[in-house]
């Protein structure tokens, strides 16, 4: 059901959360991408979120930062977005550290 939801967002918007794969093997390790986030009351309507989720054995290897940087280039340069947001609970130091690296 979640994969159908992610595919529907890509069909609707032309972008969304996509599979993250290891270039060398094609192994799926999680997802990274940008998507519209219309369900959170603290964000403006139509906000675009960058997000990720990887299997724990791939944490701390730079994969999220590398993929997220590419998604930000796509969002700003190709889609012409003015802003991309990201959020996590404060205790999720791995994700907040990525957000800080991305600016």
C-alpha cells in the first residue's frame, strides 16, 4: 500500500520518494526523494519536503547526503522550486546532521 502511495505521488507530481540503490550492485537500500507535503499544519500548502529512509546497515556511509544533494539540485534547478523543507524529531541526530550538512 505504501509503495502504491509513493508511485501515485510520482505520477501526480512528476517527482517523489524513489528507491535508493547501490550503484555497484543495484541493491535497494531504502528511499530518498522530494515530495509535496500537504498534510502538516505547520507547513504552507504545497510545501515540498526532502526525506529519506535507509536500512540501518547503510547508515553513516554518506548515501543519504549524496542522494539528497542530487535531489536538491533537481528541485531547485530543474523544477525551479523556491524552497525545500525537511524535518525530524530532535533526537534523530543522524537525520538532523544530514539536514545541517545540506543547509
